[in-house]
C-alpha cells in the first residue's frame, strides 16, 4: 500500500480517515479538503458520536470503532486527533496496517511508549507527522532564516512564554484535566511542547537540560463533562462532584541548550486575558529577534542603533517563508492556515516530495523526552535534569 500511495498512482486522491472529531479534528478536516485529499470516514469515541461527526464534517461514512478504522484497507492516511491517552496505541495500529499517520501531540504519554511508536513508524516506512503547526507561520520561517544566516550574531539568550486562560476559573474543566485521558503533564505537554519545538526549530539548537518548577492553581475541578475545548465553566451548570487535579496549570522552566545558550520559558493555562499568547525572543551579539503568535504578520528585529519590524510581504521573504505566505501582504494568515500548511506538506512527503521543516515522529518523540525531563526536575525541587531520548535504529 505504501508504494502505491508514494509512487505507483500519484494521480489518485489520498483517502483519509479522521480519528477524533473535536476542536483539533474539525480543524484537520478542513485542512484535509484544502490539500485536495478525500475524507472518506471518521471515528469517534462511540458510534453515535461518529455518526453525528460524519454528518457534521461531510464524511460519507463513520467507523464503529477505532480498530475498524485502523484495519480498513481503503485508507491511505489517518489523522489521530483523539484524547492523549489513545495517541500511541492508535498510531501503532495504523502504522502496522501500512498507513501514513498524522498524530496530534503528545505522540505518547511516556518515553517508552514514544519509543514504541517510533519503532513501528520506522518499520512501516510510512510518513509520520506531529502537528507542531507554529512552524508554519511565514514569519517564523523568516526569523529562522535570519538566525541561521548569523544576522543576530552568536546567540546567548532564548526566552519567552505560552500563556492561555481557558482554565483560569475553578469551574473550567475538560478531558485534559483528567490524567487518565490527558497524561501526567497537562500545561507543559499541551502548550509547552509547542514552545520548545518552536524555539529549537528557529534557533537550530536543542534543549540539553532543564530546571523546572510547576504549580496547580486549583486543587479540584469538576469532572470532565464533554465541554468543548476552550469552553468556560463560569456560567454553566457544573457537576456536583469535584475531581482532584493531578497535573500542572503552570510551569516555569530554565534551560541550557547543546550550544551552551541559556534560556527560560513561562507556561500557563490560568492567565486571565491571555488567549493564546505564544512569544519567542532570541538575543545574540548583533541583535534580538522576536515573534508573537497573536501578531504573526511581522517579526521584530532589535539592534543597539534601532529596530525594524519586517512584515509578511511575500516578495521580500526568504523562499521557505514566501511559499507559506499564500495571501498578499496585509491579509492576515492565522492558525488554521498553519494547520493547512502542515497537512499539505505531509501529503507532499507521501508523494516523495517532502518539504524542509516538516515535523516528524522524531520531533514528537523529542517533545515527550523534554516533558519527562521537566516533570522529573519539578519532582526534585528544580534540580537540573538532562533531556535524554534514545534514537531508534
């Protein structure tokens, strides 16, 4: 099957199934169609939810179970957008049946499971992608190119934050709050992993060790009750029973890269007024570069004698950034465009035309390793902890 998709029948549209139909799944469904693929079916937590999602997303069929979807022989690619605890097992099942897989992060809940997924991926020889979509802002690629060209000089500081407020109230809840579904880390695994991937991608350096502290804002939250992601519980009728919170709302992390550069990040899902405030700032001997996800149409370049704010003008960008700037200057591109860009690149990779910068299961495995190091450090009062990941042959 892999040979057919990758090389024997390039004219046939990719046949895609979607596992999970919430916020992430619905975003993927849009990107699947924009990339010219065929959404042939969906799978949800129950057949009834699958039936509803198929009608809502315009898919011709739904699968009674995830196992039925994984075994189907009329699917080329599966997008895994399920609760975190299901990512690894579903990804492995799909890989073992020869499918290409785009799996939301975290790739797995622990390093051992991530190793299993990566091992299955290497044996399958198919495409495995983790949607670190912030790589797909044109101005992220522009900043990356300027760093690589030495425009900022020798780097000596990397810092920033990723702040949200969708869990800022004690009444807010979601399946991610339950460690059985979301895993041992919540805020860091959910959004801190995005920050780390972006920092490593832009700088070309890897986080070598971390010193971390975590905090939980509320001891209890309502049991997850199916409320949509980013929904508020402030005015809703909430379940009477409270669930003990066992994962972090906040993480403060100092780190050192493999090139000896120091850095720091602040990660929070309980910062009122901050909706999706991801910022990255990089300072070197010749200048500073800054990117804000909430204002992604420009970057800021600072120097001792002044500053500039290069904008997303396709004609003036490096080629890798210009190819992602699909609209004329002045027409904002956002997060959904990043999802679409990543999915299009993943499908190009299936056609043996992999663009540079596509985040693979190797990157997903690395994110799990960083998350585990952060949790180990936090469990030992911020002790410096090495990030370790075994690269499988």
